[in-house]
C-alpha cells in the first residue's frame, strides 16, 4: 500500500466534550480517515502526537489551558512535518495570523464536516508530498 492509499491518521484536540466526541463520531465514518486519538486539552497534544504519529492534528484554536498557536508551535518543533488544521468558533485576524505563522489551515467551527474533511485531506496531501 502506497502512502497515498494509507488512511490519514488524525489526532483531534478539542476541549468541548460534545463537539470533540461528535467530530470523532463523524470523522470515523469517512473513508480514508482514521481518528487515532483525541484529547481535551492543549498540553496533551504534543505527547499524543509523539506517541501516535498522526498525519494531521485538528486543533481547537481557543483552548482553556493553552493558546492553540502555542500548541501549534510546539507541535511544529517536536513533531516535524506534522500537518495542522485549526478549528475556530470565530476566524479573526489573530487566528489568520497564527495559521499563517505556523503553516496551518484554518476553518470555522460553523462550516460543515465536509469542509473539515477537505482541509484534513489537503493538509495530509501536503505532508505526504
């Protein structure tokens, strides 16, 4: 099986339990995606990334324990080549600046799951090139 045929391994970082569990439920039903883990806080993101070696981290931008931009910077440093997709309830200038600075994609939480799936696939494609 070539890299492009392998399922895309996804780690989800989202503090809202209902939203996180709903995304896990939905993403596990998408062909070609494999949700390998999910965590509720940003400080757990990098250790889980190191343990699970996902292709893409879907990361809530606003976490209560640590800013998503800080998590993304740590992921970039400690998990080289990781693809990141930010989720944000509001996509303002701070979010766009952080996404640009960290090389992450950014989607709003009110966009459909199809938009998230497209962003995950695009991010994984860039990582696998």
